[in-house]
């Protein structure tokens, strides 16, 4: 049985693992190894995740985790980017567990937090151009393409693109 709950300190190693492995699985054919390592080092290290589990606010609502047999099999997090606008910052699963509804459970928990606790009426997400795992998922959940932007984390010689999607919630 899969349980979705707010992440805590005992989940830090599992969050880090599922995010690192999920990032590699998603971007290994879309981004350079240097780019992937740079993003993983910045966002998915234990110290940062510990801090993000402890220090939450409406701008970062903390991690939600999907747990099965005491193992983290998925993680998601987001926050508010404007008064009534939420953003999904991260959503990764154990890549062997795709198409089981785990991503939907995590998205639902995050959406509920943003809508009920923080008053969001709209939700946004950035998905890397060419991400054939994320784009169909978000489109199936009612997200609509809005625009392209330069990807976060690009070095001067990189020009990776993110697609901005939104939906009313």
C-alpha cells in the first residue's frame, strides 16, 4: 500500500535518492552530464533536503513523499510564486514505478496544499523541452502550454529551454 505524506527528516536519504535517480532517468538524453551533475549537486544533496524538510513556508511547502514498504518511491514539492499562484518545483518517481498513479497521488497532495492552505487558484510548472515523461503527464492533468523560457541552471554556453504550463485549480 502506497502512503503519501509530508516528508520528514527520516525521509531525507530517500528523497535525495529518488530525485537524483529520477533526474538522471529524465534528462540523460536531454542534457549534458555536466549540467545534470550541477543541478543534482545544487538541489538534491542531503543538507539542502534536510533544510527544505524543516524550513517550510508558503513559498516552499516542503516535500510530499510516496512511501511503500518503508521506502521513498516518489517525491514532490512546490510553493507559491504569487498571491494566488502555485508552482510545482519538483516531482520525481522511482523510474521503475511509472504509470502506477504515484505521480498523480503526489501531484494531488501538492495541489491540495497549494489550494487549501495557501489559497492558490492557478498552478504552474516548468517542463524541459523534449521531456517525453513530464509533458504528457502534465497535459493529461489539464496543464496548458503557455510559453518557452531559458532553463534554470544553464551555463553561458548552454541554451536549454523549459516549457511553461499552467492550469486553474
